[in-house]
């Protein structure tokens, strides 16, 4: 650049009109005296003169040609050439498009009046610097006004080319180039750079090999860390496998574009929802040079969406899911054909409360009630406010009448518990309508309608629940009746204990017996344990019933021991509820002491389900029982899901093979099964009792399989206390197994 400027400056100077005129010949000499000499000299030098003239003319012609050529070159380049005589202020310009008359060219710099006021100071400063020999060249970019008054960005470059004896600059020359186009490109680039810098979206620029070139400040704000730690690193997605990253890169290069929602971790390990967009950048030759990756943080958008979702799906007063969500959820359950129960209720006297105490208090009552009831729900339940004082509970994954009715009762009890608010004690009641899917309807609308109908009927009874389906209602009623009967029966001593003998298979002699509860009601007769025990388990009444059985069994056994009729163990069934009582052992101790029965005479039967609920806890409870000398039997073995690993750890004495296996023993497979169970038990040093043995053939097989003890109708049905006393007496008299006539037995 510098050398080009030098050359053009030089040529400009040597070719300027002033310079050109300086080389023209002066006029002839006018002295007579000299004329002769001259003529003779001319004659003498004429050939030489003619040669000089010829040379000069040729040189002028060449100069003009050069000048013309240069002019056209200058014109072609679009640059303006200038030559400034600093002492006179005269400026010669070639190809000038900014100056219309020479008067405008005055001042320092000479084109001062054309320079944009904002740029003038800068130009003056740079020019002064050059004059003070602080810069080798004068170079300034500024805006200049053209003859039409339009502003142009120019790059003005020049150099002092002559100085006087005092070394003051006398001449300077240079070029002016229009850089408007360049300037706007640069401005655009600056603008783009600024945009990228200030964009809230995080941006990273990668090279064509997906190696990071640069990131914008938002990138660092979003992901944390410093720019340096990312630079020159290959493209990655924090938390994603290499395989996924490769897939993304491939997709971006194949389709020139890629967009997907991803979850990326920042340096603080916070997971951010990000919309990832990748675009490729190509050069003029259509070769990919870079990839621009934009990471749009969706956190706020997601939050807003969630808020919007909440706004349209949650009730503001109670924070419960609303009617909208109720139908959405129910629709989903129906579509997936998932069994569920829907309980609907409203509050009987809520309007009165609202009217007398005001809506605000009414609202806070609803909120308190919602909180109270929501606490009662299971993991699979969702509690909704349908509107006003109307609520719904969806119990998914169940159609168990016990579970459902228990929940309805708990709800009714919780609603009826008085609320203390603003100095008032508010008592509200309600009635619950219940439907089951798919039995009572196939659409959310029909289910809700039928639940409302059931609720309407329940209201007539007041503070109660009702199923839409009558069979259910009958069952629920029956359940309620049994519950009431049990309550009454416990008070009135309607629970009796029957005993079923356990016989030694080899000797046919009695080794022990199982105590089995019998519920004998004066009006309804005998209620089977299969019917009332599950309800008693649900209501918790089994604890009291269990104690009655244990107490009676201890008392009876003590009597038989004292009478010299019996010296074995009585097995008493222990329910899961009893087993999990924190004071179980002390309760048992109390009963044993009360009846003066040593623990040696007691065995407890526990089912697999009971111990496998929390095996570790079960082990410690069983240990404390076993430490007292109480024997432990695993009841209904094979019907649950005992793990052999645990079986080894349980301090058991006996394993009871369930009746289902004994029934199946006539088949080869069934026989093998019992064989395996007996082998396992023996390997674990356990005594084996076969339950529900009804036929002699079963006894024979069990004998072969080395089962020691048998219990079942083959020997005896469960017997009342008196019958069992008789059985014991018979046992003492006979050595052979005795069969008790079924007609005498109440079961
Ligand atoms: P379980 O503990 O398996 O009791 C054995 C059941 O099988 C008894 O039914 C008994 O009468 C019956 N059984 C015995 N031998 C035969 C037979 O050869 N053929 C047939 N078909 N059945 C036979 P039960 O007395 O109706 O009792 C049913 C269940 O109720 C018991 O099963 C037990 O789980 C529970 N249970 C009975 N009494 C009590 C009790 O006092 N407390 C607790 N928690 N549960 C009890
Ligand atoms: Ca049992
Ligand atoms: Ca059993």
C-alpha cells in the first residue's frame, strides 16, 4: 500500500500541469551580436538541435500519453489524487467527485469544510501528528460531503513530499478512496457481533469439525465457567452419551439444520431444558466452514406452561386439582381400561355456613377440609374439588370393596370432626356416592352422573355412603352388619374356640392341636372365619378377637394339662395386625401368666404374608417370641412368596404345607411339589405339618414323603372344647386313630 501510494504520488507530481509547463522551452535569444554566432552555432549544431527537438517532442508526447494513461487508471480506480502546496494553499485534485469549486478547498486540512463535523477533530489530529513527524503517513477515515451534499466514508492517505530549508513541510500529496461500501459492511459486521454479544440466547460457534471457536456472554451465563475452558473443545452435550452427540452432529451436517429439545446440566449440575438449534455456515464456494449452535433456555417457558397448567387445572381456594383435570384424568383411566372407584360427595349444610358466616370463612373451611381429607388418601388416589362444595376422590387400581368402604368411612368421619374457626365450632356432615369402573359406567360423564345418583340416595339416610350398584350396596351392608355383629359379639362373648387335632402320622397319636375361632351369633348362627376375619383385619377388631382366642385356648389347655389329658402344644393363629403390635410379646406374656400356662405349651402360626412384609422386623419379633420358649410355625407355606434366604433366618420350628398342595398330591407334579417342600423343611431343621388331609391315600403318600404330622378331616374336624375333651379321653383309651362323627361337629 505504502509503495503504491509513493509511486502514484511521485507520478502525480512529475505529471502535474505545473510541472509539465516547467519543462516547456523558453523563447529565442535577441542579440544581433550573438545572432551570427548563433547562426553559425545553429548551422554547426543544427543536426544536434533537430535531434534534441525531436527527442523533446517525443518525450512530451510520451509524457502526455503517460499522463492520459495514468488519468484513466486513476479514474478506473475511483480514487481521488491530490497534491497540496502547503505554502500557497493551492490543491490540485484529479478525479475529484467531492469538490465543485476551488474555493471550498481552504483550511487545515484544505478540504476542512467538506469533512463531517464529528470527524473533523480526528482528521486534524492525525494530520498534525504527521506534520510533527510522529507518523510516517497521514491516514484517516472520515465522512466527506460530495457535490450533491451526500455523505461518503473515505480513506484519506498522504505524505509530506517537500520541505523548506527550515524543514517545514511545503508540499503534501495523497489519495482519497471512497470506502462507504466497506464501511457499511464493517458496520454490519459490528452490528452482527454486537447482536450476538447481547443476545439472551446462548450461542456457540464451532468450526467445520465441531471444535469450539467462540461463545457469547449468554453462553457463559447459562452454563457457567469461563470462555477459555470451552475454547477448542469438541462439541458435547453434558449428560448425554457420546453416541447421541455423534447422532446430533451427523443430523446437523446431513440436513444443514438440527433442532431438538434436550436437558443439559450447567456447571452447578442444574438440569436445564434447552432447545438446541444447529445451523451450518458455508463460504462462497459452498464449503461448510462453521456450525452455529444456539441454546435456548426453556426453563422460563416451561415454568410459565406449568403455571398456566396449574391455573387451568387447579382450584385456587383448596389447591386441589379441579373439575377440568378430573375429567382429563378420568378420561385417561377409562381409555386405559383401568379399574377404579369414584367417590363423590358434597357438604350437607355448607350453604348455611356460607350465608351466615360469609364466603371468606366458607372458603377457608373448604381449604381446611381439603387438607384434612387429602391426608387420608393413598398414593394411588387423587382428590379433586369439582366446584362449590362438591368433591370427588378417584381411587385408581382398586375395586376392593373393603378398601373403598374404609376410605368412605374415614372421609365421613374426618368431615364430621368439628372445625374450630374464627371462634366458631363448625360441624358439617356429608354423604358419599360411589361408583366402580367398569361396572357402573363407561364414560367419565356417566360415572359422575351415577355417583351423584348414589350420593343423592345416601343423603336420604344422612351422613353415610352408598354404592350405585346394588350388589355392592348389599355387600357393603353385609360388611357393616358383620362389623356391628363383631362389636356386639366381643361384648357378649360370642367368639368360641374350636380345636383341630394334629396327629403323628406314624403312631396315629395326638401331638397337638390348632385353635380355630368360631363366631356363633344367636340370630345369624355361625359366621365362618373366612367371612368375618378379613373384615376384622380391616377394622382392627382382629386384635381383640385374637386375644379372646389366645386367652380361651390358654385356659382350656391349662385345664387339659391339669387334668392329665394333654401335654403337647396348642397352636394359635396370629394375624398380621397382631404381629405388628409393638407390645405383642408383653400382651402374650400377660395372657400366659393370667392362665398360669408356661410358654412351652404355646405355638403361634404366622402366615408368609405377615412376615414377608418387613422380614427384618419380623426376624426380631420372632426371636423375642422364640426366646420365651414359644414355638413358631409358618402357616399356609407355599401360597405366599417366602424367600429361602429369609426362611433360613426366621427362628421357625414348624412349616405347615398348605391344603392346596395336599389336594394336588394325586398328580405326579403335586406329589413332587410336596416332596420338595418337605425336603426343604427338613434341610432347615423344621418339623412338617400337612394341612387339610382328608383321604387315607394322602396320608400314605405323606408317610412316604416323611412328613411327620397331619391335620385334617381325615382325623378330625375342628372340635368344640367339650368335644375335644372327649377326643382327648378317647386318645388316652385308644392307641389307634379315632374318627369323630361329622354330624356331631359344628364348623
Ligand atoms: P388356617 O389357619 O389355614 O386354618 C385351617 C383351616 O382349614 C380351618 O378353617 C380348618 O377348619 C380348615 N380345615 C382343616 N382341615 C380341613 C380339611 O380336611 N378339609 C377342609 N376343607 N378344611 C380343613 P377355618 O377354621 O374356617 O379357618 C379359616 C382360616 O381363618 C384359618 O385358616 C385361619 O387363617 C383363620 N383363622 C381361624 N381362626 C383364627 C384365629 O383365631 N385367629 C386368626 N388370626 N385367624 C384365624
Ligand atoms: Ca392356621
Ligand atoms: Ca393354614
